[in-house]
């Protein structure tokens, strides 16, 4: 926990009258926190966790307050006004509603320049002079206005943190979460009209002065990660009925918290992170994709995270997991950035598992530069998997500018189905060639795999299926079925039938792991290999999406002309298996958009076009450096929320 959030102190008695509005509607939660409204916006006040207090005699009252430290006799009204205007522009929590009562660290009006007093008067604000510094929630001795909630109970004014509440209109979250005391709580509060959860976000001003790389970043978390004090549901009512609140935070998630990130909610996942089709979701309402006609798919298990990043400006990042494609394909259909890191890059402990040997943790983002920064802050060597877990060598992760010399274009998987999307891909390849001096080489990927491994592609896919299912059976299916007995847990397809009939074959698993170790060594020697001048001599290019054609959440729409369904992640048409089996880094990058005729809105709509880039295992940071290079050259850019990624 950031120590600045745990400060508790008692100020001297205030010497100015306090006028705090008590007319705002408020709801007292069971945990004694409050929801209040101001200027038609809802907020959460963590009134159970007092960050500071001031002695004050008054009638009971409560409401929003702005605390300002760092005012001196040399501070002018114009300077303060500029800071407040700037803060109003950069923060969506702080608003003019907080300027009715202003608490300052000065002793009285005489300690301030007359222009500051005049500025306060122009706001019609009640000013409280606290005489000394108060909470350092928004930094020490700064003019940054700090939004808090004040409660006067007769002799004390108590101050608490506030969060703005946003309605999850696209139904991407399971529940909102917020910091309180030493941990996290859920917010059991939903929109009264449609029942969508309210998501609490902290003021961005609270991270002023915090130099940690993820300080104040608002992050959604796939609901298979354990967060201490919060229940993990894994998308299943049956699973949730057997599991209470988590008593430990997953190490991968703890790393984000330690770097300053703030978890604002748990996000929807296909049951047990499965490759579940949208129409098979029963325990939860499938998330909506904001792109196009809002009936486009959000894809598989990390669906909630991907579509939330495409939907909400108030959310910075979302973290998910990828076993077969569950970061990469959701990123593609949502038109955002997403990564499957090199296998072994980060611990998967305290995360509901499909397969420890192929599970990875990745992040969704709209801004490619911020995405790269997040990844470098997150993937710390201390969290690397033990090699015994995945059967691959210990990771070396250089952070250098040694870019590839070639882009590999697999002619058995490209071009894209939509010629307009293929034209966008070709322009992207031309731009990359010009930016970093690479060549584009055409290959037959299936033949390359078979020649390298000395066996049919299907043999590799059979081994991958064994890797995917062994831990799923032993770590998830068997404990669930045992604990739910004598009945069988009501779960969705595709895992209902699989869980019922699954049998562990340890001999096949041992053989598959041995084959993977051998095959990965051959692959990284002959295809994606390192040289003195390149961490990964080549980058494999492919499309994990649907070739520039729409794919829908409604099953029957995918049978209409001009629609497409994603390829089976277990089959020979899925290039996504390369990273899952060999352990390579694989990223999804939005590069454009095309139009399609919607059978929902019956008009032309826009959908994203993305490309995937696969580099040698361990070259993650080099690939992110390449992304930064392409941004600097104007080849890549941030995407927008809403109907279309590019304006």
C-alpha cells in the first residue's frame, strides 16, 4: 500500500466557519462508505477510512471539499487559478462541485496574497484555514487542489478519499473495486435503470508526486486473478459458490499494485478462461463491443478487458491472460493493443489456470507508448516462471534496439479475406520497411514448421492440446467436481462435456513436454533466431482476427454474407499456436479500419484491422522498442474509444 494513503493526523482547531452542503443525496453502504451526488455526478466517499481530521465545532454536515497545500504569501490569485483550471482539465474526479468549501494550510487571510483571497471570494467558496499541512494525498506542499469528502459530526471534520462512479454501460465488468484501509473492497452498487455495475475511479491528482511507473493508472483485472479481499468467480456461479474472498493477491497482480497501479474492478471472462463462444455464455451477460454496430464479438476469455479498453476513456489498462489466443484475438476484434508475452515471463500463481506451461499474462491498451511502458514495468525477472513449469530454457530479456532484418509473410495464411484490409496491411509493411530497413520474405508456414520439426504439423498440435488440458483437468476441473459433489457443477460449454469426461494421462503429458523442449530449440535455431545484430532476426506477420470481415456476438449473424468466424485455435489454420507452443512473444497491433454492411443497424459501419507480430522468445522489450520506433516514425498511433478506433 502506498504510505501516502495511510496517513492519519489531527490538525489544530479550524478558525473559520465551515459551510458544507448537506443537501446532496447520499447512500450509506453496509461498510459505512457513502455514495453521494454533486452536479449530477455520482461519487463514492470512503468515509470508513479517515485520512485526516480537523477539530471543528458545528452542526452535522457533509459534502465535497477541496484541500490545497503549498499556498504562501508570494502565491498570486492568477497562479492558483491557473493550477485549478489545469487540474479541472486533467482530472475527471475533481470538479467545480468541490470548490464550494476549500481547506488551506495557511493560518488565516493574512498569510495569503490579497489576490488569492479575492479569487476565493469570486468562487463564493467557504475557506477553512487549517494552519499547517494536511493530508499528502495529492503531494506535499503543492498548489494541486485535492478532492476529498468532509463529514462534520459536531466537533470534528473528517476527510476521506473520493472516487467518481462510472456506469459500465457495455457490461464488461463483474464488479467495481476500490482501495480502503489496507486493501480492496467491492462496490455492490449498480445503475438503477439497467443494473450495470458502477465502477469507482480515483482522482488522477492523487498520484501527484508519485514517481512509480504505473502511479494512479486505472486498471481492470480479468476475474481469474486473485485480489486479496475480493472473490474470484472465474466466470462461473458454481465456482463462485465454492470460493470465498481471496486471502492472497496473485504475484503478477501484486507487481502492478507495487508499481502504483489501481484496480478499479474485476472484469468478465469466459468460464475458466475457456475459448467459449459468445452465445454459450449463461452465467454472465456477454460484454458488448463498442466498435461498429456494437454487435461485433469481443472474442474469447479476456473479452471483458479488451472491450472495456475500446469503450472507456476513464480506464487506462486492462490485464488478461492468453493460453491459446485470449489476449491477442480480443485485442484484434476490439481494435486495441494487446500482448502475449514470452512463455515464462511472469508467474501465473493464484490465477485460475488452464495450463501453467502455456498460460501467460498480458495487457490491453489504447496508447502504444504507454503500453510498452506498462509492460516493461510489469515483467520483472523476479517473477519469471521456473523452467520446470514450461520445459523451456531460462529467459534472457534484453532491452536493446536490435531490430529484425526480415518480416515473414505466410502465404498459406495471408492475404486477408477482405481486399481493403489486405491493402491496409501492405501499406503497413511498406511503412515498416521504410522506418527500420527490413525486407519482407514470403514463406509457407506449414512447410516451414514441418521441415524444421521433422514431423507433421498435426503432431505439434496434438502435443499442444495435451499441454493445454493437463493442468486444466488437475488444477481446475477435478477440484471443482470433487467439491461440488454429489452433484455435477452447472457450467457452460465447451467445458461442461470436457470436465465430465476428462481423464489425466501423465505419460502423454510427459511426452508432449519433451517434444516441446526439443521442437522449441529447433525453431529458435532455424526460424526465429538471434544474431549479433538482432534479438530476433525475423518477425512473423499474421492476422489473428477475421481478415477484415465482421464476426458477431449473435451466432446467426455469422452465417450472413460478408461475415466470418475466427479460426479454431486448435486447428492448422491458427497461426496463434506458434507462440502458444514455442513460447514466443506475440503482439496485436491496430493498423487501420474498414467498412462493412451491418445486418443489425442496416447501414455501413466501421471495424478495426490489426496485425500480429511474433518475435523470438525473450525479445519482448526489443519488440516494444520497435513499437516505440514505429510510433516516432508515424507508422503507429493511439486508438480512440467508441465506434471506430481511428477518427
